[in-house]
C-alpha cells in the first residue's frame, strides 16, 4: 500500500536551547509569523496564517547542547518558496542578517541554499522548477543532480 499522493509534510518541531534566540532567527531572519506562544517554553510560527509550520520548544532542556556533528538526527528541513523571486528575497534577507550560507545547489528539479539555525539545525530554502523542466533520462526516469547554484545570479532576480 502506498501513501496517499495528496499527503504533505505539514510542520517541523524543533528542540532549541534558547527560545528567544531561535524565535529571532525564524521570525526576524526567515520571516515566519508567530501564531501562538506557550509561556516561556514553546512558540509556534507560520507562513500565511496556517496554524504552524515551525514549532520551537525548550521542553527537552533549556540550554541543551547541540548534537555532535556526525551523529544521527535531523539533517535539515526545507522551506519551499513558490517561485525564484520568493527564494531570492529570502536569501537576500538571510544574508542581510549576516547568516552565512553553507551551500547552494542546482538539483535540476530545484534550486536550493543551505544554512544553519542558531541551534545548528540544517535549513534548506528552495524553489521547485516546473515539472516540465525536470531532467529525465532517455528511459523517462528522473535525473537529479547536484551542481553549484549561481547565487549571484539568483540575487539579481527582481523583487
């Protein structure tokens, strides 16, 4: 039995060491809006009025250390922008806040930039290309790749 093709991943919930620091990143740098707050332990944020796309909490221990590199856990989660213009605006905002990019890739099906939140969680900001532009092999299978993304070209996108 396969998963329903209409299923989507609805939100990500992250344990953070410092709620205010994490909130400043997700609200002020990425631009998510606060929908509700649970005292000093949790906050929920969204894009466009949804109940929440990102949950942040300190329930597992305020001040907890980040996982050591090379251990299991969250590699990254991705924020999908509706178009290249929206992705470019998001990347400009990240850079204006002094957040370094860890990478930028053209995957054939999408364009993506990678960064870390203040707790070391990987965050991908990306846009999908229209399906008609996705690369396919002669047998029809999808051929994704990882090539350098022209970030300078992306940042020249109007808007």
